[in-house]
């Protein structure tokens, strides 16, 4: 028999591999479904690619790759048998076969036992060889099987290799000198103080200078200004800004020329106003030091005081929490309740699977289709059988039946390369929604883009208060962000009384009073959104000088689905996002028709189509600016031109006032642009001054990086224009568009079908970087077509909302409520139940669908 098996395996030996360090072995989950070794058909693991496949998908992989040898894993879970005499439960069989396997549900080891079975399966004959079979199988096969069975989880961060040098504590850490120069680092809006880079930025821990890192061969990195700064100053330690988290940060020593540990890092960062390390995450999944963030919030949002009825079947599948991953589960539950997402991914399931790459775990479309099918098929949300229910009643116990699915592959893929979403920390659901929409946009290509349902145009109207002339511009957005004016609370007297009692308790060192939640009417939030916004530093092309201006926003189009975010979170100067404790009673029906944009009105006069002049440092007519304040701000790491504008627009009233101006304007597009000089006019910007997505030429250094990597110059320019000069996204674009695109195509690919009455292609206007809408549209070869948006009536109905529990986006828990079949359903991780009292006043992100015209 041994000879027969050896001869049988000979033709397949060249295709069998032994997993090496770094190889990922997917022995706990199918690449196309959520089948596991516990599923009826078990799991087939390819012995060449180490990918796992359920019974329904293994044949597809065999046909596509020709790989014939699979390791079949099957686990049978059963309740331990207990004997009247109190004897021990039967011992499990092959208990060490599935080392390090990750189950889709949690078992109490005292109550359950399991049987494991492993065998080799040869396709297409389905010939089976039971394991272990050391004596009869070739040594290579036995070694490969053993290595696969004992391989670690593919989602676990790899341990340091034994020959890797362990990171040591820096010799400069404990005695590091920090200059008392008043530098405070803002929580966002960073930019290298010597160039325009906003990525790979490092904070020098001695003087607080923000500078870029070194350049890498793949086009990432920076211009090496952090190293230059060290050579000039000998300040040794720097920390990577985008890697700072409650768990630590990346610290580099220029003197020791290696990554180092800084045991005093929290103290060193606090010197620059960053105390995120000192404020460790108070919540892990659900707890806030053992107490809810607000009395009643935990119970209200999760409806803890009600006996909720579990629901099962298609569309009622829960998502297991992977460790502070509630933001992901709540977001994708809502997205896959939208028909367009269902149609794009689940409706095209077979086509997506058939054309998936050889490694489907790294394909976004495949993993989204897998998630959609898992949520909507009903295969992973089945009610307990009648016998189990009777047994529970007899034993007077309740065993959890809902297990949900574990989207580990999607989470790993979406978080790849992202400093936050790749971690196990809680994140902001709104940021994740934007991130996910961006990935949907980039991966859709010429196919249906389901995120089109969220896209709309915003009209910005700016009026010069002195000349009364106006300027209209349009921009694309996906989310309506509503301010929450606390001053409009209807229980203001109660809030004032609480605040007085709280201060009194602090002074007398007595227990604080019970918090009072502000109650703000939704109409007040909508009014705050509708109110004009002052633009005091507005440069008027009519006056050729700085003037006061007011800005208002209107909808140039209404999307099929309106996403409304309540701006409950604010950033403190300590870098910690904090949540307003507020209740807003959201309407079931929302009418935004009165916010429809009207464009240039009769009697309105447009501002001249002129650009501000550029400040020339050699020009004797420079405006008067307090250079000492500019230098103080520049030492904080802000761009020099931004510092000059901040001092100028605050009337030379000191660095503190200018710093406040910087915090308020750091995310504006022209934040680091040169200061315009009143009284001088120059030519309008050329195409090289326009943003790339509006037809401008991308930075030459970015083009050079891509061409040095072997890509054609024309293709490199096209990729940068399609991705707003983002090098990483441009590389992704090139790989998905190897032949480039037609000259007439733009970053938003228009679909081939004819537009309907609900589709607007916005071809009646042309964009301009500083002037909004120009009077005469440029020719088609000058600008790419504008983004495609859908338009229709501005009347909506609420169908879903996401709620956050906790005091900060960095901690807490997310729950979503979705209205299905005329009833509200609560999705709380893997638990899916009918909602008794949906807390619509405590939500964070609300989803409305357009009402039909009937």
C-alpha cells in the first residue's frame, strides 16, 4: 500500500510546497465564503497556494489553476457527554490537528468538545487519503501537511525573526533636551516646514520641527529634510507623526541610525501638547472603566432594558466583533442594505468570482462580494431547530444561537497600509465610511459604481461684503455634515444649573452631580448649516484688496441616498477627539428642497475673473508683517507662507492669535499658498496652477518618480490627474489601467448608458481653481469631464442610523439600526434583533433614501 500511495503522489509532487516563514496559510476560512472546517463540507486548503476553499468553491480553484492536491479539514463540534456517575467526558480525537485555528464562534471549553479530521484529497477524482499516514506517504507530503496544520493565523502579526535585532532603548531618551520654545503640534494638517509634503512626516522631539523623511525606491517617503535638520542641529530623536497612537509610536535616532525605544515618550510628546499616550483607551470593545460613558446611553442605544426578539435569515446576519471593530460591522451592515450595493456585488457574484485574481484574499471586489453574500444569503443566520429549543426550555438555560460572520479578510485588506484601520483600535465610523467609499470608487473601474448613490454637488456662494459682488463654485461631496449648536438647547436652564453644581462639586471635592444631556432641535441644526459663514480674510477681486466676505452652501444636486453626520465630535488641543453629550430628535422624513442651489440670480454681479497677486519677498511693497511672530509659528512646524498669512490676517496681534487662525484654516486648499498682496493683479493661474483633477498639470517631481519606475510619462500624468496627485493611488491606478484611458476620460469614469432624467452630468459649467465657475467653458481637451452625479427631488425618508457609545471616537462601541420590511432592526455585532425603541435621537450617522415621486 505504501508503494501504491508513493506512486500515486509522484505526478503531484512538483506542485506541493512546504510553508515557509511569511507564507499565509488560510486553514480557518474560505476565500470566497465564510465556510470553515466546522461547515458541513469542511475546508479544502490548496497545498501550493495555501488558500482555503469551501466545498462550493474548491472546484473553481482547481479548474482555474490546475492544482490537484488539497488538505481537507473537518471539525465536528458537540456538547460534552456527562454521566450520572460524574465520569469524565470522552476524550477528543486528533486534538492537536488544528493548532491555532480561529473559529467563527466562541465555545466554553467546559461545555463543548470536538472531533478533528484531516485528509488529503486529489482532484478531479476526489481520491481521499486519511491523515496522519506517515509510513505510506512521501516525506515531503508529510512535512508539508504538518507545517500547514501548525501554521499560525494569517491575520496575526508575525513575531520578530530570531536573527532580527531587538529594538533597544535610545541612549538619548532619558536625558533628552527639549527646548522651551512654546511649540504646540496640532492634531492634524501637518506639512513639512521645508517643502510641500504632507506624508511621512517626523516630529523632532527636541525643538518640535515637523519635517519629511527620506525618499524610498518605490516613490514613497520624502525629501530627507528631517535628516538635514539633524545634521544642522544635532537634535537626535524624531517620532513619526501618523504613527502616534495610545499604544505607542515609531521613534528613530539619527545619531544611532536605527529605530529605538523611548521610555519617556509620553512626557516628550506632552511637551508639544500631545498627551494621547497618557490618555490610554478607556474602553475595550464595550467597557469604560466598568461604567457606561453616560448614565443611560449604554442601555438606550443597545436597548438593554428590553427583551429583544432575535431574527434570522437573509439580511439578518450579524458580524462578529474582531476586537474593537464595531465601526466596520455597523458601516457595512448599512451599505449592504442598499439595493445598489447588493446589485453591484451580490448580483454580480459569479462574474466577480470567475474573474477574480489568483489570490482573491487581496482583491477588494471579491471580498466585498463575499461579505455581501454572507450577509444576504441567510446561510450564516439560521434559527435553532425545534429540538434544541425544547432542550433549552427543559434545562432552563439559554445558549447563544447567533454567531455571525467574521470579515477578517476584508478588514485586513481595507486596512492594509493604513495606520489606523490596520490596527485593533476603535475608529471613527465616518472616517471608515469615507475610506471605504474611496476604495469602492477606485476598484469599480468601468463597472457599476454603487457609491454613485451618495455623490452630490455642493454650490458655494461667496459674496464680497463691500462690493456686494458674488462668486459661485461647485465641489463634489458624499456626506452632509450638520453642526450641533449647543446654545440652541431647549433645556438650557437645566444645563446651566448642572454646570453650576459641577463646579461647586469640584471646589468642595464632593461627588459630581448626574450629567444632563443637552436637547437640541433638529431645526436648529439645519438652520446652523444654512446660516452664512464669515470669511474675514477674503480677497476681493473687485476691490483688488482684502475684504470681509460671507459664504453659504446649497445643494446643486440631491443624491439618491443622503448621508447626514451630526458633528458631535470635536478635537481638543490634546489630540483627543471628544463627543458632545447631546440629543437631537431626527425626523423620519427630511425635506431639503429649500436648500436647492439657484446659481447666479438676476441682479447679482459676478466678481471679476482675476487671481490674487503673489507676494514677492524682494518686492519693496510687501505688506507689514511681524516677522518675530512668523518665526515663532514657523518653529512649530507650520509652512512659512501660512504663518505669514496668519500674522497678516490677524492684524499683527501676536503669535497666539495667529496660531488660532492657523488651526481654523489649516485644512483649506490654499492654506500654504503665498500671501496675496492687495493692490496688485497678475494673470490668472495657468494650467500648471490648477488642481490636477481640474485639468492642471501634476507636480513634475511626482511625474519623475513614476517615470523613473519605468512607466510612460503620458500614463504617469494621467494616473496622477486621476488620483489628485496621490502617488500611492496613482500606482494602483496604473496597475488597473495599464493601457491608460482615452483623452476624453477623466478621474470619474462616466457609464456608457444614456443619461436618464434622474442623471445629471454637470456639463453646463467649468471649474476654476480660484474663481469658481468661469464664464466660458474650456474645450474638451483642456478639462476632463466633471464627475457624474444623480439628481432628483430633495425629499427623503430615514432608513438607517449608526450610533456611537462612549466619549471619543478612539474608544467605545458602534451599533446600527436599519428599517427592514417596515420594522426597525438592531445590529449589535453578531446579535440581530427586532428593535423595540430605536434611539433615533442619539445617532451619529443617519442614512436617508429618496422618496418616490408618487
